[in-house]
């Protein structure tokens, strides 16, 4: 008899006797359950074994036995739903609970945090949205960047150990050397496997960089070859003394050569990193430790991210508790986001191509003016603070002191990415500011990928956007600046070329400081970007996890956290 069938039999028995302990016999029960006396004995024994009932058989002819219910029908229903939730089957669990969403949320709360099952450490985290794309060569939001780093490996990587300077260290490559500033050689670790068990070879690297060099950031890669097993040579069109640093970028992580023909690859990608994807839908994202990972084996065996509607998305937290008070203070595990919420103006085909509109936007939409409109009770725990430049500590904006005329046109089009917890509110603040001057704001919601790839770009005047560099390095802004030409597409050609020239000079000059100040100043003072807010991000530290340090993407390294056993 199946478990579901047995539950139905229990419900029928429970409902017939009203859940009350009673005097009865096998024949009466057989009539209630529509089965034979022989089957009744089997059903009763199974229910007794599961602890649902107690059965005290009568001694003597004509005597009545005693049936005692240890579980109510609702308790049994709850137990079954709890089991389904633990297995990640949220839709069947919701149906079991008669579509009572509040009960489902309560059961999910029980499962969050750290647990151990059959010797395996499981970390469960709540999040507010699903992950539709987690592959390196797609436009990636902050959380997707973190997940890609857990799934894939690059030739090099940034050292993100606590207290260490963010230097570039080996990953798939264990060593490298510059034959010349335009010829770099990388020595690969042997016997590296993808999550599907296949060995990585040079063809995977050739095919990866065939696509990677189509990006502006890597456009100076001319050719990639392999003169010998486990050796990869890069030939460049210009000197680059910092090429190994560039290869630590998320976009340069190695993918299987045949990934384009793999089914569901964007949802279930295959990398060589410490974790492999085993579940990914609108309710749950699940990673399992990859046993053949070439580095240190992950300490957490399973990491599950559960998507909960209306979950407060300001900080990542391993539990969900309405009484959490640590949101009210900055934890030692939180860090200042190396990034910014900003406005990107369309100075090619939008209103900002006209000087009067550019001056107007700068005079009305600067950070402090937007904050004046803000109701702090509606910003949750995001802990925003005003920005004077694209990164914390940068002071690049110029406050206009003269009176600016209000342009004639009465409609401005603003776009922002959907499924973002605070952009709709910020857009409403901008709308309030413009309406005071008789200007109507038209708002468009797009996917992050559509925004970065320029969908409807010619129709949009302003993008409300965000950047999060995930690193304290001065050159971290490079990847954002070249991100699928999102900035270049809407910036005057001569201005962007000047930035490219400065960057090219830095690449080809040993020991030259990265020109971050020039980049930030140019973008802010020309009005190409209007910085709005910085914020704190990180991991809520209300759970005792060892080595759970927030990284600069607002997450933590899954493979490094562990739970210390309780000892007497």
C-alpha cells in the first residue's frame, strides 16, 4: 500500500470516528475502509508502526477492541507537507495544505538555515526571485555573478580570503608568464573535469575565448593556441602587462566547447567549479558539492536557495524571522557596496543629447534632491546613503548653482529592470520631482538582459540602474564600463574614445596606476551618469556559521562555511 493511500485510509477512519478514541472491531473498520478483514489488519499494523494510532485488541469472544488516535488529520497533513517542503516540492506541499500559503511559509521557515541529513551539511537560504540565467557570457546581476563563481572556474581568480589583498591567483592555470607583453603563456592543472564527468581540454578554452574576445573588454585578444598539452598561449594586438588580472573576470570563465547545443544549459550550466547545479526553477535553486573539483572540496554539501514572495531582499540571511533585530544595525559581516544606484542618460538619441535637457536633469535628479522626497519607512533596511560619485569615497558631481530653464517637452521615458525591490519606489520619487515642473514620466520595466543589450534604447531617455563591482580593486570598474557596450551605446563617441585611450595606455605601461579617477570624473561631470545612492550589503549574522564572511557581492563563499558541532 502506498503512503498516500494509507493517509487517505487514516483520514477516512479519523473522519468516521470524529478523531475520538473509541470501542470498535475489525468488521466495523472493514466497512468504513471498504476492504476485507485481512486487509484491515494490515492497514492497522501499518498505522500503528507509523505512530498514527494505537490498537488495543480485545481478549475474548464478542469483546470490543480499542482504537486510539495519536494524530489528528491536520497533524498528519502537516507532517506530509513538511516532508514535501524538505524535498523542495513546494507546489505539492501547498496543495496538501489546501493552498494555505501562510502555513507553507511557516514550514519553509522551519527548514531554513543549517541542517544535517545523513552526514551531509545543508545550507538553505531565502531569496526574493529566481535565477533564470547563470552562465558567464550573459549579462549578470549581482547575485548571478556570485553563483557563476561557485559553478565555473577561470584560468585565474581573485584571492578573496579575509584580510588578504585582492591579488590574482591561479585557478585552472597554476602558473603563467609573459613571453612578451603581447604573448602570455598559461600552464594548466591536469585532469580537470566538468560536472558531467568529461575532462577539460584545450578545445574548451579555444571555444570559450572565441566568444569572449567578441566583448570590448577582451577585444585585444588576437589568437589562442596550445603548443603543448596543458599549455595555453594568448597572442594580443597590444601590450598588456596585466592580462592575467583580466582573465579573472567572470566573463572569461571556461565553459564546455559544446555548451551551445546542450539542452537547458542556461538553467543547468556545466562548469568545473566547486558546485554543480541539480535543481533550478521558480521555487528552488539547489547546488551540490562537486566531488571531482580540482581545488579544496566544499565544506557545505548542499546549498539551496528558496524563492519566497515578499521576502525582504536587502540582506542575505540564512533564516527568516519576523523578529530579527540585527537589520537595525550594521553587522561586522556587512560591507559597503563597491557600486552605486545611478541614472544613465541617453546622450545619443535621448533628450539628454540636448544641452538644455542635460542641464535640467543634472539640476533636478541629483542624489540629495531625490532623498528629500524619500519616505524612509518605504526603503526597508537597504540603508541607502547619498552618492557624490559612482563609488563610495568618490566626489565627482558638480552641483549647478545657476537657475536652469524647464525644457518645453512634457514626457520623459525612464526604464529600469523588473524584479528589483527598490527601483519602482525610486522611480516614483523621480516622477514626483518632474511632475512639479509639469513633466510626465513614462516608465518601462525590462529584463536586465534587455537593458544591457540595448533593447528599445533609442526610445529611452534615462535608465535607472545599478552597478556592483564585487571587488575593491581600482581596475574593477573596467568590466562594468565595457559591459556589453551599455555605456558606449549612449555616450558621445569622442568622450568614450578618450576613456579607451587612457585605459589602453595603462594596459601597456608597467607600474602605472589605474586611471579610475579619470573614468569616474568623466562619467559624472559630463552628466553621462548621475550617481544617486550607495548602500550596505552582506550576510545577516544571526546564525552561528563558521567562516561566513560577506563578500562584495552581498553573498558568502558557500564552500568555506561550516557548522561547529555542539559538544557537552
